[in-house]
C-alpha cells in the first residue's frame, strides 16, 4: 500500500516532489484498476498542488459526494451524468490542504445495499464491503494513499476490515456531511481510509486544522472489550481477530477487561434501523415517489419493507438513542477506549453481498469515533479488523489508542 506518512515525509525532506508523489498513485491506478474496478471515473490530467500539508497526496472521493469537476452519479441510474456545480465542503477542505482528487470511487447505489462491481484487493473472489467499496479497495490495492467514504450503518469500518486497511469514522459531523447524498441525517458520517493509523491521523488533522488529532501513541491504555452479544455471534474469523487483538494489547502493557453493555445500549442497537429508515423515507422521498420503477432494487425493497414505521416509533427511538449515549459516556469514564469487532468475520465470497453491518451500527448511532485496525488474516488472504472506539468528541484518544493497538498487533506478528 502507499503510505501517506511516507510520501509526506519524503516530500518534506526534499527526496520526493508533489508531482512525483502524485505520479506514484496514478501509475498504481493504471496498473491495478483493471482488475479491482474501484473507480467510477478518473480525473483527466490531474495536477499536484505544491503547497499544503497534503501536497502531492492523491485522494479518491466516494461517488455520493459532490465534485464540481467530475460527475456524481451515486451508483444509481437515476443520476447518470449528474454534474454538481460545486464541490462538497469535504472536497474543498482536502483541496485546501493540498490534496489532489484522482477520481470518484464506487459506491453501492445511494450508499445502500445494491453492490458495485469492485473486487476485494486481497482476494478478487470476495467483496470489498460496502457502501464505500471503491474507497476501501483503492487504498487496499495500493492505488491511493487516501480515500473518503461515508458510514450510515457500517460503510467505513466494515470495508476497511474486509480490505485490510486503516480507517476512521470520526465523531459525528467532525467532517462536514454537506454536499453528500443524504440517507439519514442522524447517522451519515464522513470518514477516511488510509494504509495505517498514522496516515489516517495525519490526514484528519490536515483536513480539520486540528493538529491534536495527529495524536501520539497512548501508553498502557485501559481497554474494555465489547462482544456485542445482542448483535449475534461472530464468525470464526471475527472471534479469532478480537481474541488475538485483546491478547496482543495485554501483552503490550494495556489493561484489558471484558465489558457488558447495559440494556439501554443493546436497545439502541435494536432501534438503529428505525432511525435510519424513517429518515431514509424522507431523504429519498423524491426518488421513491417519482422514480420508483428505476430505483436500485435492494434499496427500494428496504423502503417498501419499512413503511410501517410511524412518527411515534421514531420519537421513541430518538429517546432511546439519547439515553444510550449518556450510558455509554458513563462506561467510558472507567476505561479509555472500547475494543470491538469491525465485522462479523472475513469478507463474504462473491460480489452479491457487501457483508453485514451488525457490529457497526450501534457506534454510528452513538456518534462515537471508531478506528479500524487490521488484526488478523484468515485462510485465503482474507483480512479481519478490530475497531477502537472512544467517547463522542474523543477522536484524538481513539487515534492514540489505535496506534497502540496497531503496534501491539505488529509486535505479536513478529514474534
């Protein structure tokens, strides 16, 4: 994979120019895109900016995010050829930091369930996950040092796990969701993919102007392991990844203990779909009413199947959400971070499914920062990750603990 931190260091030392850094990514795209199919479209003759903390860094933009110079088709026939007038704020923030948009990456239709043609870079016979399929795969295939995705259920952390890359779903609205096709305004969160935790941290700090987000490694963190029994049992690969990560953390000096979530948090997991689907009916009201026959079929079925939810159901779900967020904050007073599965197991075979978000949706609803750290590689070169979770607003803490976990896992691998 292309390390953003490495490119940035070489540029600052004068060993690499921004033009040459961009050329590295463009050459890698030329080499791998034919088999990975991570891009919807590519920028024509992109030019590297010469200044800024991300000068020379090529970035992929998920194709539900508006770009003024490239179409935004959202993976759906309804918007084929759609050309926004302006860049979304997240795109402008990247450009202002010096990054160069290399192209638009594939998304499941409207960031829902209908899959993309993108292949998993670690095993072409398996899904890269969704909905940020192209962003995760492009980084995992070594085509890009940085890519942007979004998460409403599990669409940043899960594909990162499946493609063996680092990723952050920051605290809710740390990165602006304006100019992104809305699915659920309570849940939609812009996130980042990169080769490692340091790369993610550098990018997030540069985009936001918050240097504290490039946090150094936490020493001896207090880690609470959360199995989320209410979400069902994991597959063998997922269970092994979580156990492996917990052992590695303890061996590296962390305090590790298993935590049981209170009932209100489990209830929040159950009502995530109520919040998501009620808001989706409003977000897709025009498409559902005016373009029903050509809507992506799996999304259309989700909307068909969720018409029974009422305003009272939604209000009750919102009350549960607020209570669960308060309960989670109390839990996180006794530990620094939580350690949980990023996905049930290895990426499923074939491209018909993008996998199950059941281990992600709670943390999206909580608005908590989550960092995926690759933890385990199963038979078939299939990656499985774990996620480090902190309290809302504690993104620097999540990154610092994720750096610890990444080092602990690498040390375990070397022994």
